[in-house]
């Protein structure tokens, strides 16, 4: 297939940013989206031009590194799919594809499609853990956990920390990300002990990082490559409020 | 000069070694710990668990990763599970059995004492992970569920759907985050270690490049722990992501042990085109339920390759379930090396089923039917229709492997519930790695290696679900103790000065290397060299090897390396964010490492585990070991490339298991 790519370039020779257009003639449907970009970069390198900077690592949809907005959707048009798992068979010959970085003031652009998501790490550092040291654990089967509860906790824990929820949200809110961690841990007996304090601290950090407010639009869930549910936000609000009343 | 390799195995009976050793080890008092600095490179399972635990103990930890966050380490991609000798299933498992399975699975090329310790601490890992909130799969009674992996006859694998690595890494990452928030660990993201610094023979720091700015930095500490993962990416196409740091330590005198032991995973999605960047694993857990087969007749295979027939057109009688046929005792659950080679044999015989001829089927139809029938019985449906059975069975299979099936469909565009998956072996794991003793210390004092980066536990072949176990064992339960053996001698050492001549020399060497790469300004991309290197390695030092092939590969890799420094093109400069330059430094290492792997494969005149030399096989085509001459660890010392690396030997002593021909028949 033949494609036209409109790609955001920023930093270095591109200064504060602009779209650059490229034609690609040799794309096959079996390629992944990132492999298509590899081919573009290989061409650019051949022409001694600066390749497009984009981040990727596992290319298996699990590490959350491959962040970009494709035709207006974080990770592209296919539901529940990361950019690296998106394949070119989802596009048609002759398509024009627009590619931009995740945009949010808490995710500053570093170069082209690469953004700084360290704010997410700091939210986890504010309380997204169980305070237990190595060696203090009791036998793993000492506390039975209902299968469905474990499974619901897993659903929340499956977040890959990519930031698509933030990029999708008109307010650039990080509620889905934060609440997924709060719920994952709050649903399990091991995490319940600190649940209220955790919610307070993580929300405070989220605000400090400059993420926006949640106004229940729901685009975060729709664009999340792992299908993390907005129910987590309700669960976090409950923890947060009961924490606020008791403190 | 010959280096004496002392494995420092404690004396005493196998089962008591670790307990006795631990209680007699030198300790570092809390007030001294606060003064002592430790560098940990890597935040995968091994690095994150080590950094957080060392932080909890009170050491001053500086932790590095080249990723943008510690959570992105490649451990995140592990799918199938983690072993532990919990015997929760009451099926006869024990520490000894896990030890024995691992030694046997590794084809008797690992150290008994290390493996026994691994089996011992495996139980604590599960406890720790559950306490951190890792949501492992559970049964209806609320207790933990298990499944089986290849090469064993018990169910000891704990799992979190097909995302076990993700969940365990998030657990370790959370612990690490807590230590960062408490100020015990200082985290450096997007920092790549480019060199190791030795002062008076001891590891005392690293040189890093800040990947955002290109700035070269010096970091000093009392000791250095490397947990930088494996080197499977030498092959270009693999299930791994791109990384290499161990080699940088080898350049500074650490030894690389058994580099030719690479694991080829039997069930990956086959290669589909030249542009391909990555091979995707389909977890070994699928072999619990999937049956591997090829058409028995070449003409059927040909018709499938040409798209004239599909798997569904081949009647039962014309299928060859070759693993079940050749290995009735273990069937589809033979170890990885055995399953991979059997797939290659089938494809070499012209029975492959993808257009490239390089694929076999992994079929779930029988499992869907079996589960469907049992679901029908348990939900009281009498005389269920075939459709109903399929529907019920599909739901069970989906609950078990849904995310893997979905991933398969996204990549291939085919529905594996309806037609069998096509799979083929791919490079997956490297058993070789930095040589370490019982303390996980390399031959360079103060330099430790954990996780996939060391060679210690898996011999010539790793059993499924044992890498996660090893990474976490090393990080949570071994290094926190053994590091004290070294550091207890350092309590009077003041903080290491990063302004010493040794640091300056290392910094200059790094800058020179980077400048050399950006100033070639040739015509070929880094990627194209990497791809060519990978092809040579796969063709001649891959699933099966022979002396002639290896010799010619050696020559090809040397020529490629020379060409690299004449014609590679790295855009931009060394003083900026430059992903091409990052790649270029890694590929430069891979070429040297590749050469050492070939030398190792050439030296080892036997077949064992993942190392299959065509000259050494039984009549039935199985690997033929030579315990008389090769029951040793080959540890390679970096040397000038004119003379080639120098090999040192650690003889393996087996006091507790009898060396047998591995049989899964
Ligand atoms: C697809 C896949 C599936 C797998 N499934 C399983 C499974 O089901 N069960 C199982 O037991 N094993 C499995 N494995 C194997 C297992 O995941 C790995 O062996 C293990 O996770 C390695 O952990 P690690 O901590 O040693 O290294 P990694 O997780 O690879 O981490 C390496 C770390 O080092 C850092 N690093 C590397 N080089 C540098 C440098 N120069 N400077 C700074 N930082 C650096 C990286 O940033 C990263 O943080 C699987 C592997 C793959 C690829
Ligand atoms: S590269 Fe890891 S999720 Fe896409």
C-alpha cells in the first residue's frame, strides 16, 4: 500500500514543532505500525536525514512505552490495542495518517513523538504500593481471596502506565491511571490496610503534577489499550472521601 | 594469565548449605549501611527487587535504567508464570524435586549449590509477591492456582493470566517506588551504563550517558550490581527487547560464561517479512492444552503452504502429532530445546505449514472439545450439541489464554479458536551470562550480576517459568545477604571519589567510543548491520550448529565488524537525544559478543540443552553430551581481537545427582 504520513516533529532542527509530510510506497498489511515507522526511519537515514524519534520497547503491548496519537486516537483507531500491536491491515491504500505525540502539560514533549511521563512514576511513589519489606510476608495461602475479587483486582492491575487515558481526556486528567492503582490494591486484603491514605496521597500528587480534573467524560476508558474501567474512578472516589472524612 | 575461578560454594550437605552459610555470614551494621553506596543497574525483576531490598536494609542505593521508567524493563513481557516448590497441589513437589528438575532440564551444566538455593527460596518469592498485592490466579476456594510447564511432571507454576511478568514487575516496581519515596533509593531513568569503573581492581562505579541530553556522567559507589538482562538481541529477531550492559563489564575484565547457551523458544509467531523487528512469544503455558502437529504427508504441507488447503482439511489420520509420538512420557510438554529442535526437523523434512515453510501447528480443537464436554456435564446439559460443546469449550480456553489468543489474532489476522495457530521457534532467553560465584559476585571484586545477566542457574537450558523465579530469588533473597560478604570489608572505605584518574580514563574511553561511531558517517544504517549480524548468528549459531558453519560465521562476523566501523551511518551528534547512537553502541557490543558466542559454540564439542552440535547426536537425533570432557563452565576473558578471547574453566562437580542422559520419552 501507499500511505501519506503527517508526522509531528519537534525539538532540534524542528524547534517548537510542526507537521512534516512523508510518502511511503512499500507498506504491507502484515507490518505493525511501528515497523511501518521503522521503514520510514530507515529511508530517512538512507537520505542522511534525522529519523523520527518515537518510543517503543516490548512491541508486545505490555510495557506501555509506545505512546503516540494516530488520527486523533491515542494508540490509533483500533480499540484495546497499543500502537505496537496495531497492524497496517487496519489501514487502506492511499490513506493519510496523522501522527502526534501524547499531549498534556504533565507530559512535556522531549522530541517528536517522545514525551516525559515521569509524573506517573511520582504518583506511584506517593503511595501506590503496599508498605511491606522483603522477608516480612506470611505464607501466600494464609489469606484466601475470592476468585472474583482477585480477578477484579487483576483487571485494575493490568494498567500498562502508557498515559493514553491522559492523552484522550480533554482535561488531561490522570484519574484512570491513578484510580486503577488505588483500586487494584484496595480490593485486596494486603492493600486494604493503607487504602485511604494511599488514595489521599496519590490524588494529591496527581494534582501537584498538573493533571486536570475529571469531569466524567469517559474517553479514558474508551481509549485505554487495556480496557481499564472507569468504575475504578468511582472506587477511588469512595476511598478518597472516606479517607477525607476520617482524617 | 590464567584466572582462578573460585565458586566459593559453602561446605556442608546440599540442603543445609544456604541456611548454614547465611547464619555465619559477615554482616554490615545499620550505621555502616547508611554510609555505604551501592549502584544497581537495571530495574527488571532482578534489579528492582535488589534495589528495593537493599534500600530497605539501609544501604544508599543508586539505581539506573535506560528506560523512561523502571516499570518498562523487559521482565514486563513475561507471560506464562513463575515456579515455586510450594507443593500446594499436593502432587509430590518438593525443594529437591524442583532442584532436580532444574539440573536435569539444564542438561547437567549448572552448579548444584546455586540451583538448590534457588529452589529453596522459590517459596518465599510467592509469599512476598502476594503480600505486595500481586493478583495471582486463584481457585474458587480462594487459594492460589497452579499450572504445568515443560519438562516437569508436577503443577508448580503460579501465574497471573498471561501477564505474570507484568504483575511481578509491578510488584517489585511498587516496592522500589516506596524506597524512592523514602529517599533510600535514588532513581536515574533514561541513563544508560556505558562503562564500568574499577579502582584498585574493585568495581567502584559506572559511566552513564543521560539519554535525553547526551551528557556523560560519572557515578561512584562501594560496589556495583548489574541486573541488565540477557543478550538474545544479538540475533536481531527475538522475543527480547534491545539491551546490553554485561558486555561492557566484560571489557573491564569480568568473564562471560557459556555465551553459546541460548534458548530457542518453540512457540513464537513465525516470521512474516523482511521488515520484521520482533518476534512474539506465545507462552509455553499453551502447550498445557495445545497439541503440536504437522501434516504427515509432504503434499498436504505443500498444499497448505500454497494456500490450497488449510489445517482443517487434513484428516486426523494424516496428521503427525510428532511430540506425542516421539516423547510419549512428556508429550507436548517436553522442554523447550527438545520441542524446538523437533519443529526444525519437521520443517527440514518439508512438512512446514507457513508460506516460508517455517511453521508448525499448535492446535486447541481437542482442548476446546474436552473442556466443552466437561463444562456441559458440570452445568447439567444432557446430550449437548457439537456447537454447544464448542461454545462452552471456547469460553474455557478464552478464560485461560484469552489475551494470548487476542495477541495472536492482532498480529496474524487469523482466529486461533477456529484454525490452529502457526508457530515456530525463536530466540528467547540466554542462559549464558556473566560468570558469578555462589555470592553472585563476578571475578571482579565488588561487581555482582543478577537475573538473566548472570549464568548461574539454568545450565544449558532453562525450564519454563524459572527465569522470573531466578530474577526475584537473586534480588529479594540472595544478594541482600551475599553483598554483605564484600561490603563488610568496606566499612572503613570512605565514599569513592568520582574525580580519580580511573573515572577520567573510563569517561574518556566512552567519549572516544561514541565519537568514533558518530564520525564514521558511512552509508548503512545501524539497523541494517544489526539485521545482518542476526542472520549470521541465527543461521550458523542458532538452533543447530556445526564446526564448519561456525568457522565461516566467525569470519563473517569479523568482516561485518570491520565494515561497521567503516560504513555505519549514525545521524546527529553524541551530545543530544539520539536513539540511533544508543542503538549503535549496543550493536557494536553485539558484534563482539556474537563472536565470543561462536567461539564458545565451536569450543564445546558436544550437544547439550540449547547448544546442539550436529556432529554430536544420537542415532535418534537427540543431543549427545560429553560429560567426560565438557562438564565445565567455559568463562571467556576479553582480549585483543587479533588474538581472540581467552577461555577459563570452572569444572562442575556433581555430588548429589547422577549425570544421566536426559530422556523425556
Ligand atoms: C516474551 C517473554 C516471555 C517470557 N516469559 C517468561 C515466563 O513466563 N516465565 C519466566 O520465568 N520467564 C519468562 N521470560 C524470561 C524472563 O522474563 C526474563 O529472563 C527475566 O524477566 C529477566 O529479568 P531481568 O531482571 O534479569 O532483566 P530485564 O527485565 O530484561 O531488565 C533489564 C534491565 O536492565 C536495564 N538495562 C540494560 N542494559 C542497561 C544499561 N546499559 N544501562 C542501564 N540500564 C540497562 C533495562 O533498562 C532493564 O531495566 C520471558 C521472556 C520474554 C522475552
Ligand atoms: S512497545 Fe511495549 S506496549 Fe508497545
